[in-house]
C-alpha cells in the first residue's frame, strides 16, 4: 500500500506494534497486538488496537481520541498486518471494534482507503452471521483480512 502512515516499532517477535498519533490533541501512543484466537484452529489471529494505557502495555480500545488522523492511523494498522503476516505466515486476521459505532468508524476508514487495501489484501466482512467479500457502503459486524 502506498499510503501515508506513521513509523512504528515492532516488539514481541512482530506481534505487538507501537506508534504515535500526531494531531491537535498532541502525541498519543497507540498499540496494535496480534494474538491467536484459539489453538487448534487454522491461523486466525485477533487484531487488538487502541491507545496505550499510561505506564503499561495494555490497550484501551474504548477511548475516543479524535486526533484528526484517522486515515493515517488506519493505514499504519494495515501496515502492521502486512509486517505481522510477513514474519508469521499469511494468516487470517480478525478485527472488530469494541462497540458497533467503533466498528462502523473502522468500516468508514477502510472504505476510504479501499482502492489501496485491495492491492495487497483480501478483505471480508461479517454481516448477519455470514462472511462475504467486503463492499464499501455495507454495514458489517467484523472484518477478516488476509494478505494476497
């Protein structure tokens, strides 16, 4: 993908990534973490993302940052998916917002960079209990992505 993104640091064998959002609210530390959903299943990993809790490596996925950089943040998260898959194999990555409105925000962000995403990733959306190829302007409950 050829999108503006933040530089980041990979930690824990490319399963945790740290970067800083820059905007009108200042510099805000962000974390992305990949964790296998369940042993025994084919490689499906959960993507957890949010603000880094002060003094720890915990993720606060409920805070609303509003730092006017959503597209850059989402492009950065997409880049971490790419790096994660490069280092751990081409697994499926599951993502959903912590609330329906957060999932909707992610969907809008994904739709905004959709033409770039489809160059490198296959993306599905969960709707009414079924997975289907992602389409902009369709509401989804979750997302599943795999590097091409």
